[in-house]
C-alpha cells in the first residue's frame, strides 16, 4: 500500500461501523476487514490511471464502496451469485471477501474493469471470484444462479429483460436501488413477481438504499 494511503484510519472506521446496529447481522473477521481495506487501496491505486470510479477520496470510498456493498450480504441467497454490470467489482468483491462460502461471478463489458477485478482477486487470494467480460445478453452460463444481483440497471423492467436467462429454477433477482418508485415497481409483470422489498441502512451514508427481491414464476 502507498505511504499516503490512510490504512490504520480506515481500518478503525470499518471496525467501528461493524459495531453499529445497521451491521449487527454481519460477521466479519479481522482478516476479512484487512482484506476489505487492501481492496480499497488497490481500487484507489488503479483509479488514478484507469478511472474506475468517480469517488476519489479513500474516506468516501470506504462508505460508498465498502459499507454500501457489504450491507447487501444478509440478503444473498444460495451459493452461486452473479453481479451484473459489476463495474470495478462492486458490490461483488467486498461481498466475496466476507462470504468465502459463496461463489461470485462478476460480469462487466469493459476490459479495464475486468482486468482490475482479476488483479485484485489474485492479490487478495479470493478463489471464490470469477471475472467475466461480456455483455449480459451474450453471456450463457452452464448453470443458473441462486442470486442475480445488480445495481447498474436504470429500471427493474430492464434488469429482468436483460437478465431473464441467468437465475436457476429456484433462483431470484436481487435489485439494488436508491429510492423506490411505485411506478417502477408496477412495471414488474408476469412471469416475474416481487417477493419482498427492504430498506437498507448503511452507516455514514446519507442516501436511501433499497433492495428488491424478484422471482420468476
């Protein structure tokens, strides 16, 4: 890590956040906490050359990229998860760090993002991450996923249209949203059905976060 990267300060903030009521459902070991900060350092380093995220300050990145990602963890179903339009591996990489028993496929169409994910997964020793460079409609997995997760789509209807072939027979969609609109929820039509919506509280984040669970009937 670079000498200028505030490792100790970020580790202390992460440890404090994990003690808050918002994160009481999470179990994150000291080793996993260290890996999350190492991931942040890698993202910060690569960002200067590859422009992977618009968030530049490591303190802001901790909240927007780490806290915001791991908050989703209690809602992950099954063992096989795909993160569609993952960007530089968010929320997929942080979730893979704290869920070593699950396998994550991180899908994005941009080569520099996939290069970063592969490098980060290698450096952090994450054997439960597979990075795939593809457009989602062109990606045909050998088996379906227990969870199809994305926060990259403009609308729920778009997500279901583009990703309809990805879940297993019992799999579900996990749509990560900011504000929820009744109009957008109403656009979800058969054979899809919304099974639950959750308001998610993220420590230190002054923005709305929601998670929508959808199943194919």
